[in-house]
């Protein structure tokens, strides 16, 4: 794996030095010094925790390194190869070819590529260096898929945009089953500073046995997953950003509610509110609040989470940010036991090096 990545990096550098119509090599990195100020003694048993690790754990960490090569094959075709590294082994994050303007206003993309779920909200959030957006953080939608997609504008003014994708639902790995995922995204730009997105995807899964069935083999029930989301954001360039995002994920026949031989739908919900405001030429304040409940059924308790981020972004240079910040997460009581909140303090460094 290491030899493959090294060869890929050297190959990218070689390509960048050749004469091409348009080539671009870019990269960025972010990492932190962190300290787990507070943790419950049973943090390891808490499900759906965004802030892990034991009390008093501290150290330096690199959470992401990106190296991206974008190259035009011709005026019609362009490609991207992106490597990602962190504490673990580097891996290929993007590897796709784009057929530009396959028909008026639309591009066709094939390969390992971003899914339509996060791009707009993550751009307006603007602080992936602090944390993923809520659906990415909670594993609701995979951020990458090996897929074919079509993306473009519906109207001439570009106020309506669409993005549809059909993929393996295997993230950056190989396909392991016959089930696929269909993604759809509609972006609406009602005004220059406002962006609204409507998102949905349908994840196909193996059917589950009907617990009430007496046949052999047992009758099966639908287990495909429907995810829907809505995002609205407002950007005042050079001044402030604000956004709100909500999602609902429904999985039929996925939860046994205690009734004999009964399977019911499991609904997961999440809401995220975030914003940043510039308070000086090189200083911005950042804040975010997430609510996440992976199962809203009245008999499922102890798994809802409240998550907060507060930070101050000091731009030491136009390409370098130093961001003191805190993460704070609270947990619902479970089985008569309350859990202490988690608090992590960090100094995050983010910079672009190409």
C-alpha cells in the first residue's frame, strides 16, 4: 500500500511537470493538539458518541492531508486524482473522469467521486477542519462512492441545479454485494447570497425475515433505506455565514419494539445549526449545534445526542488558520443512569500548501 501511494505521488508530480492544456496540483492539511478535559467513566459503552477517547488523553494528531491532481485530458474531458492521509494509511479518495457539457449545461462523471449529500452545506459551513457536517459525522450518507453521475443546471440563469448519481454504496472500497444506492439533489438559488438544497437517496439492502412468517423459508420484508434532507444557507462574503440542515432517515422493518414477532420502521433524525462571523480582518468566531437521535421510537431511549462546537479562527496568513476550539457533547440518560458530558479542547492548525 505504501509503495502504491508513493508511486502515485511521484506520478502526479511528474504529470504536473508535463505540458498539458490545464493542470493543477493542490493540497491542504489540518491537525490539532487536543486534550480530553472531561469524559464519563463509561465513555467506551456510549453509542453514537462523536467525541471518543478517555479522560485526560491528550496529544498531537493529523486528521487529514489532501493531495489533489486535476488535469484536462482535452477541452471535453477532465479528470481528478486525490489522495488522503491521516494517522492511518493513505488511500485514494477521488479518481474520476468528467465529460464536460455532455449535453447543454450538464456534465457526466464516472469513477470514485463525492456523493451529493454534503458539498453545499460543507462549503457554507466552511470549517471541515473542525468537524464534518452532520450527515457525514453520523454516518448517514457515505461521502464517496464508485458511481456514475449527471450534474448540471436546469435553467439558463443557473438558479436551479440538479445532481443525480447511481453507485455501489461501497464508499472507497470494492463492491461486495448486488445492492446499489440512488442519490438525488436539487439546489435552488433564490437570491445571490441564499442557497437551498433538497436531497434524497434510496439505499437498497437485503430483505429481512418476517418474524411472523411460518413458511419455510420465511417470507421476507423490505429493508431498503430512504434518506431525505433539507439545507438552507446564507452567505455575506467577508462578513458572516449561517446555515441550517435537517435530515430524516427511515429504515422499514429494522427495529423490534418489544411486541411479539414485530418489526417496525426505525427513523433517525438530525438537525444542525451553524455559523461564523468575522470580527476583524483576520479573526472570525465559529459556532455550531447538532441534535442527533438515531431512533425516535418511544421505546428506544438513551441514544440521542447534543453536540456543540465553539471556536475562534485566527488567520495568521491567507493560507494558514490557527483555531482554538472546544467540542462538547451531552448524552441522554439510559437505564436509569446519567452520563457526564464530554469536553475536548483543541488548537487546530489548517493550511493549504499548494
